[in-house]
């Protein structure tokens, strides 16, 4: 794989939106925890949460349980910064892509009842996909991100995400798009695949997706503090704040509509109830037979699910072997919930965890201010690596640059994207980002000129931010 290809794989979908992040898979871990003392675990969890609170980064709720019984709970920060309403144990937070676990449960329930088959192809559901594509993709492929579908964030979506209100709206995005790979041959995360699963559920049952959630999960488990879709007037509802490059919490509000790939507003206790029922009960799926093992390894060692985006961070980490549950929900972003849950989990497993630091984007902005544009371009990579950051440096620079664009800091944005281009001169995505900054600044001609360089590198490249490629074309 050449340098260009490696960059494309890493930098794809820089513009992370509210429902774009999740990992849910069995992972091999130590058979016994290094720390058995609940008091020590609680003390360290409290210290971790306090550290992120002191950084001004974390605002949210934490629940650490052993065998389903809470041993530590905390709520810090504000649900509404304008009114001063604090977060508490009853505060609802957006779960982002963790909803995919709920969607998977709904699908597997229909599989158990015989309404849907795991090997049913997409053509069976008559959703309007071309037959030659639909006959190759099965429900099993969709569940396991092996369908070949792209993600759900093309430029048309990014330009106006709130205009895509329904499952059908989102379904239209990739109906005629080519697959990224033959179904079943690779695994690539696809939000869009879960939108398709939502459409399959509605078509197969004749019921709206929201009703299926309510009847088959919320009501069964008595999740009285869980809602879908988002309702502004819901009690104890948190508002969303981005932890920006300057290290400040800024209101962002709702940026996308809920759908089967992302959403649900819930409390930490309701999330615990859901996962306890899933892995230790039979209220949702039968623990007997192979259906549940298609997605949820109830005899596994570990399960994790994460969600994130603008003003959203959610994390669930389950030590299935030793029966610990860690749930962190936040109304700030930057994957702070995952940062906290991962360190608590690491302490339980090994007695240690990685040092706590500010988000990579905040570090980058501070570094830029301290060094100045010229020195930043030459020295940032070394500073970034020596500080111990592991997030792909291209993603960090792109996130910072896009934040600066959104705040109309044009010169700084141009400098940041210039550094990105200096580091990755053979990557068309870097030209795309710089072109977008000039486009947003009102210089369409400059944007077109810059994007033309991306097309010289890759004539078929399509902008992530402009449906018209800024008007550029291959000469």
C-alpha cells in the first residue's frame, strides 16, 4: 500500500458528525483483573473523573457497576450552561452510535421470530436498490459491516444534515452508489448499513422504527428515562456542547436527526439495564441458540460500544468475564467518555492506565499559538509525537482546521491546512480541506484552483465537502 493509500484510509471522513463512531466487538483480555479491591477501583475511578473535570473537558455522568450493582456513580458539569442546571444521575444524554446495538437487537429479535433471515438478501425487501447490488448483500453482511456500502456522510449530507429527517431520506444517499468491495470480503464500518437495517425492519414489520424500539426494548425493560427520537421538552434532557480547540465548552445543539445508525437519549442507569438484560438475561434475546452469537458474544471476555460527535460522547465497556460494567455519558465531545471509560477499564485489568492529557486538537492549537505558523509547520509533528498522542496527525489537523473555518478564523485555518498539505502532499483530501476553507471564506476561484490539484493526483476524486467539486474539472 503506497503513502497516498495509507493516508486515504486514515483520513476518510474527517468531518465527524454526531452518530459516526462506534466499536462493538469481542476483544481478548486478561482472564483475571489485576485489581480485585472494589475500594481501590472506586478511588481510582473517582480520580480519573476528577482529572477530566478539572481539565474543563468532561461534563456528564459515570456509572461503574460490579455484577450489575453500582459501586461508583458521579455526575459533573452542567446539563444546561445557560440556566445552570447541573448534570445528575437522571440526566439524559445522546448515545450516538451506541444505538446500533439496539438496532441489532431488533433485527435479531425478528430473526428469532422467523420474520427476517440472516441470509435474506437485500433484494428480498424491495427497498429500491439495483437488483445486481441487492442480491449480493445479506442481513448478516449489514449487521457486521461487511456489505460494501460506504458510510453515511457524503458531501450532500454534510452540507445540510438536518434536511435528512427520515430513514427514507438517508436511504436515498447511496442507493445507486457503487460498493466499496464485494459483500462479505472485507469489513468496513458503515453507518449507512444500519440505516438500511432500519428500513428492513420497517418494511418487514409494518411498524415505524421508533415504535419497534418502544415496544420491543424500552417497554420490555421499563426504560422510563430513555427516549427516541430526541424531544427538547423531555425531562432532565442535557444540551450539547463542543469542547473546542481553545479548551472551552461551546453550545452546538442538535446537528442531526436520530435514525437507526445514531441516536437515543438515555440515562446511565437505563444503559446499564439494557446491557445487563442483553448479556445476562433473556428479556431481549434468547441466550440459547446461535442467533444472539451472530452479533453479541455472551460467552466472550469483553464488549465495548462508543458513540461520539458534536456535543456527544458515550462509552460502554463491559468486562464480561469478571462482571464489571463501565458506562460514561457526556454532553461534551472529543471522545471524552471513551477516554474515561478506557482508563477505568485499564486500571481494573492491569492496575495502570495511560497519562491523562487534553484532546489532540487543543494541544495542536496551543502548539500553533506558541510556535507561530512557520515553526508550527516544521516542528509540529515532532512535538505531537513526543507528547505521546496516538491519534492520526492528519485527523487532528483537519479537525482543528475545520473548527477554525467554522469560527471564520480564515488565516489560521489556511495555515493549519497548509501544514496538513505539507505533511501529506500526495493526498487529495488535504487539498480538499484547504479548498473548502477558501470556499467558505468566499474565494471560489482559489478553492477551484486548489481542488484542481487534487484531481491531478486522482482524477476520479470527489470532494467530501462540495457536491460540485467547487466547479473544478480534470483538464
